[in-house]
C-alpha cells in the first residue's frame, strides 16, 4: 500500500515537473521566434496562460524563463525587470483562475494593464540604476519612458489583439493535462456545471449531425 502511494506521488511529481519544464521551454522558444519581429512578443500571453492553468507551476516556469534569458544574454538592468514582471504576470493570472474569472474581455484588460506596467517598471529601474536616485528623478523617468513609447504601444496593441483570439483556445488544450497533474488553480466544476457542459456538447453533436443530414439530402 505504501509503495503504491509512493509510486502515485512520484508519477504526479514527474507530471508536474514535466509540465513546468515544457512551459518554460515554450516561453523561451516563442521569445526567440519573435525576436525577428520588432516589438511583438508572446511572453505575456504564455506567462498568463501558464499562470492561469498551472498555478504555482506557471510562476516557476516564468522564473526559469528569466534565468534562461540571463544565461543567454548576460546580466543587465533588464534582468531585474524580468524577474519582477514575468513571475508577477503568472501570479496575477493564477489569482484570476482562483477567482474563477473566465470572461475573455476582463482577461484581456488585465493583460493590457500588466503590459502597460512593464513599461513603467523598466523605466523606473533604468532611471534608478543608470542615472541614480537624486534630484529630478521623475523628470528623468519621464524622458526615459517617453523614449520607449512606440515600443510600449506596439506591445499593448499586440496583446489587445492576441489575448481575445488565443487565450481561451490555448487554455482549453492545456487544462486537461493541468488537472491530471493536479496543478490547475481553477475551482473544480460542480456536478450541475458538469451536467450542463455535457448537455451543451450533446446539443452541439446533435446539431452537427442534423446539418450533415441536411447537406447529404441536398446533394
């Protein structure tokens, strides 16, 4: 009995480690793939998806991604921004999952706010680390922030387009694996909700079958 429990826990831990590793790898892969497209990024989307579906595992994946980036590009002021921002994105979306927020427009709005805060954070860190904390700090912050306004607008616009289109489909693909690994922070469905979902799926199947029959008759 004890052996079976140990093996079960080992399998579960293996699934969790594998999902977390896969998550960090895909974030890095998407980051690398989009390097050729100026100011367009997919890290926000994936960090949000993994935080929403994998919970704490998504936060760890974001941290691992930051560590990989540091190993590749070396240490600079941006490293501090990365280690603060990306885990926070995953953490915020993990909290949205715990609150059972599923409205794609609320999720998109949160993503836009987080993207906006990334520009503020990087500018604050660059102002403090590169120019020092002395007189006229906010004046110097304004200049540094204004220099990147095109970059920030493109990032925000990108996420305003990408999140409504891709967030829900990707989470639907990932959630079954996350639930099997017991990582998903979304509340478990009640029996009534499960029955309602089954009825919807059954209705869709019936409707699709009827449409197919009508098409065959016309042919």
